[in-house]
């Protein structure tokens, strides 16, 4: 198993983060529901931004719920979303 943290190296411990999840098909209700369920299970204080659409026509939406970002949540997200569709970035 990989012992690598999914957090990008530019994020320092304790720094506020934002979770970005891209859903390329806005009509993919199963993934939207799964994201909401996971967010409920990992409720916390960090922002979630949903990115709908593909490269040319992306729309970013700030979600009304917050999560606790960590390895467990990231691993669960990777079960349902491609790794390229999940990003954690330092909040500015």
C-alpha cells in the first residue's frame, strides 16, 4: 500500500484547505448524491467546490456544506471519482 499523503506538498499542516470535485456530466445524479453522502459522513470546516462540466465549459459552485479533509475522505472519493477529478488546494 502507498504511504503517500494525498495532500499536495504546498499545503502545510493546519492550513485551511478547499476540496474540489469535478463531475464532468452535470446530469450524473448518482455521483452528485454520493458526494453529498460523503460530505455528510465527513462533516467539518473546510470548503467544498463542485466543478461541473469538462475543460471548455466548466462551472465552479461553492457547496453549502463543509467537510473534514483527510486521507479517509480522499480515499472514499477516489472510489467514485477519477483521481484527476479530486483536488485539494490551500485556501487563500
